[in-house]
C-alpha cells in the first residue's frame, strides 16, 4: 500500500502548484491545465517528496503530542512573538491563534501574525520555528535568499524541523486535530 495520497485540486490559480501536507501531495491546477502534465514535468521533485513523506510517516509513529492548554499555548506564542520581534527589530500588530487550513502560520501586510491553533500540540522548538518564520516575513515578504539566510542562521537544522512538522501534521490529522482539507 502506498503511504502517499494524491489530491488533484482545481482552483483559480495562475500557475499550477504542488504542495505537500503530511502524507498528501496536492496538485493544484487551474481548470485548463492537465494535472498529469504537471506531475510529469515535476517527476524528480515528486520522487524526492515521496521519499520525504515516507520518512515523515515513519517519524509520526514515534512522536508524541505535547499536552498543553489553549491558554498556555497562546501565552507561549505571545512571548515568543515578542522575543523575535525585538530580535529582528520589527513591529507586530495583532497576534491571532486560530484553526486554519493548510498552514502553520501566516503574516499580513499590516503586521498581523496568525498561528494555527493545531500547533498547540507541538514541542516548543517547533512552535518557535513557526513563529520565527512569520516574524521573518516582516523583514522579507518573499521566501527569497535573504529570507532563507535569516531562517538558516537561526535554525540550521531547518530540514529536520520541516520533517518533524510534516510528521506532526500526519499525527494531528489522524487524531482529527487539524482542519487540513484543501
Ligand atoms: Zn512563509
């Protein structure tokens, strides 16, 4: 049995996009594009992702969710946001903790930070990783080289952290603690 689930998602996007969520690979295409063409064109990338999904599934069987109340989680997020905003010299407007689909966090142009409530169950280091990513967006809007440099300096083990996040996503989904549908 394959560990990977593929989803073909028709959405009003300009360009086809591939996303990996837990053990699912999403092929997001506009209505006039053949999803299988996108698969063929990204074969090498997909093969690499399938291997990563396999590792994430394995890891998901070995990790434990962290029991923490929503209140405790909120205060952790607020503390870490303040710490990193100071460190990076940026202003954060509002902080939201709420259930969101298919994202650990997001950042708005107004300086509002949203963290997925599902991250409540994650170890502190992963929460910090998610928060730092969003705060970095207040310095660099795009995932460009400078952004990658900022992230890499603070979290040199980001590849491992990404794998852990993927494993936690799988675990949380199994326990219906995400609203992770496309
Ligand atoms: Zn980002």
